[in-house]
């Protein structure tokens, strides 16, 4: 047993309140090193009467570690605990004081979750788990009102540049809502719509006014109401890290310097030598047109919080996406969350952060961040073919262990945006590879987001290529790709397992191009097999459910004076062991295939092949799947007949 690899702290994503009754406990160990982990848990004021063994299961793994988890319902909302680790014939206890061979008689030496206060529970909006987002760059989606076109507007569909305008507007979005409804999305994320000089609008000039080339505040309200009538949520983009050079307070500060009443709204600082900057104020990324706001200034905080409340209360939006969120102070974001949740308790607060985001996902700032580490892993495996299935599974396992489960359930997962090359371009123009990446996105825990035009085959490198005009000519759209997106989104929205957090890899070998994994939850169990390479692949794996479940295990309280019963002699309903130890036998799954060549224990929900692949249960109980190049299949466990 490698003690140095074992890690736990009673905070953050290692011990946290999942809801008002349940505490999640997690432990990290060296991969493959530990056979079994139990939490010896009880109430700190009645330890001898309540101490009980709780089984943990491996819920994720990466190249170095296994991550174990148990969900516990403490009878009195308090929890004191230690971990019992079994490895071969060795048993050790991990306590707050270190490793010991015998459980200490002194409970203060154990870990403690002091009290589950309802106000401390991190609770993202429940609707996000069921959301399929669609990102719209308003200037390039649809031109519905040419009378609003800025001077020099180009014909729709031309080659974009960083400065070009094509006349996209809010009326254009309203005219095309049928497309979104037919596609199956139920949430829209708009990049900025406020008054600004550029086509991207990240240089805000007036935070209280819709850009005149897009429409009016009233038009946005009309659009939001139409979306809500169709069951579509609306997320707006807020740029609170910086503003545009024409923002009135900055123009005043630039003109009047220290005499300006707005001088404190910005960070006055000389530019570093060699940066090429000339403004006396700090800016975003040395961009002189985007001065950085001083969110520590009371007047700035008051103004921006009024902005946040206005668009929720007056226009009815469902939340905010926050640009460059990790460069704004945490105090402001805490105040922002309080203001937004007061205006709309189920508002979704999404931060643009590209790296580890645990500091922002503790329930006092954001509900989620844009999951770019997920994007990188998916693109490296499916689109670029740079890593093998084992390496990909490791990256996904690391992501699943990085945050509390409710943060995973609300994560904003994407494969492209206005800041990245198009998915089809990253896939080298390969539609089959693109389908695999999109399927994994739509079958992954959290809220998937589709970048406008991906569903019809738009391509393009980074800005400005990734910001092309939407293609509305059906003859120029990729009809096959569009049909796939509709089917995959429909599967997502109709499958409770795909909207849950449970994901288990069944086969993902290093260096190989095919994998299989399970998604289970909501009374449904799905198996997904995918071949991300250009040659036929054969998979053979055990597909039985693991021992145990994700269900929370209640800590029974038997009363003072009665000895606590240990659950170690027999598995509790929540017991789980390492996935490798699970029986590979498929329940009620006969060997062979039916007359159609399909496995009678599984029902096909979505597949890329008809006759070039096969699915069968072999005599030893293992499931064998043969996948054609870039093939995939989604199977649902069928009731035994």
C-alpha cells in the first residue's frame, strides 16, 4: 500500500454537502493499489452508539490514481469518520492525524464534517441538467431586419474578417426559432448583445442598451418571451472584467485623468516595457481598446450589480455567462451571486475559465464554468487522434474527480466556440470523426453546448474563420450531419441515464482507438461503444453492473447505550468494490445473437452501422462488439423476457 498516494481533506471536493441531507466522502489512492475502502462513520456526540462501516466505490480513475466515493446521510447532519483501507492482507486506517493500524479510541483524531447547514449547500439550478445549449454569435446568425445594418454591411455568407459586418440581429434569431426547436435544443447562450463598436461586442459601450444594429431592449424582451414560450432558456454574455474605450466613464477618465469622478473605476498603471501599450490604464490582454474595470471600487460594483439585476428582472433572461471571469476579484463574484440569485433563484451563473476552477465552484460564486479541459480531451482523441483510448479515459476520469458532483452535473461542456477553430475543421473535415466527438459530448454528464452552424457542417479556423455566417441554404447544408444531431439530441433529452452523473469505462486500452463505457441513472442503463479510428475494431468486455450503487447510505442511529453494528461482515445495499472485481456476467443475457444478428439483452437506440458491425454475448458472459471504422452504437439494457 503506497501511503504517499492516499489523499483526503474534509473540504472542497473531498467532503461536501451534495444536498440538504447527503454528504459525499471521497478518497484518492494509487491506481490499482487498494482492494477495498470503507468509511467508519458516526455522530461526533454519540460515536460508540453510531459508528458504522460505509463502503466506498471507485467512481473515477486516471493514469496515477483511483478516486473512491460514498454518499452518506448522517442522522443528525453531523459526521465524524476515518477510512479503512484494504490492500492484499494489509489493513490500515487513515485519520486526520495520519495512518494507524487500529482505529483510535479518541474520536477527535478522526476527520469531521461539523454540520450540514442548508445554507452551505452548493445548489446549481436543477434545469441545467436537462439543458442542451446552442451558442449564437448574433452578428452572424441571421439578418432579419436589413434596416438595422451598419454602414458597410457585406452580403450574407461572405468571407469574414475581424472588422466585417453582415447584419445579423435579434429579428433574425426570432425568424429562425423553428430551426432550434426542430434541432431539439432548449437553451441559448448569446455572445454579447450590448452597445459596442466591434462585431463581437466584447468592448461594451453601454451595459444597459441592446446594440442598435441588433435591435432594441424591447426586441430582446420579445425574443426572450418567444423562447420561453417554446421552453427555451436564454443566457446572456456579460463582460465585467473590462469595457470598451467608448464606455462613458472611461472616456471621462481618459479625458480628465485624476480629476474625473470615474478615475477610480479603472486601474491606472504604466504599461510594461516592450508591451507596446500607450494607455495609462491597465487593459485586458494589452488590448488598448478594452480598459480593465476596478471591481473593488464600490461604485463599479453597484453599477455592475444593477446591470446584472436589470436584464433578469426587466427582460427575463435565465442567467449570465461571464467573460474572463478568473481575472475579476472573488469578492465581486460573491456579491454578484447574491444579487443574481435574489433576482432569480434558478438563474444559471457560468464563468469563462479555461483551467482548474475549484476556487469558483464552492457554491458562493458560479454554478459552472466552460469545461475546456473536457473539450481538449475529446478533441485530442476523437478529432485529432493524438491520444489513445486509455489516455482519453484517464483525462475524463481526472475531470470527473476534479469537482463536486453537482458541479459536474451543471458543467457547461463544449467542443467549439467563437474563441476556437470549428469542430469540423479540427476533425480535418471528417464528418464521421465529428459525429463521434458530438455523440460523446451529448452523452456526457453536464449541459452540452452546440456552436451555431456545427450541426449543418460549418467549418473555419480560429477568429475570424470560426465566426462565419450561418448557412441557411438547405442545399448547402450537410443534411446527414443535421439528421445525426437531431437524433443524438433527442436521445439525450429522452434518456435519464445521459442526464445523470454516472459514467464508467468498460474498456479503454492505452494506444487503442476504440472504447466502451456505461451511463447509468434514473432507472436506465446504457452502453456506448465507439471506434475513433479508420480500421475495424473489436471490443470484448464485462458489462455487468458494478456491485453497489450510487444511492446514499443512511447512517442509522440505534440510540445511546446500544452498540453500533458493523456492516463489514456483509455488504450493505450501497457496497461497492473496484470495477475490476465486478462479475462480468450479463444478467439474463443468453449467448449468441437473435435472428437479426442483434444481442437480445440489449436494445439499440442509436447506431452508425447496419450490417458492418455486430454485437453478441459470448459463452463466457463477456460482451463482444465489432465496430466498423468510425462506428458507434448506443445500447439500452433490456428487461429479461
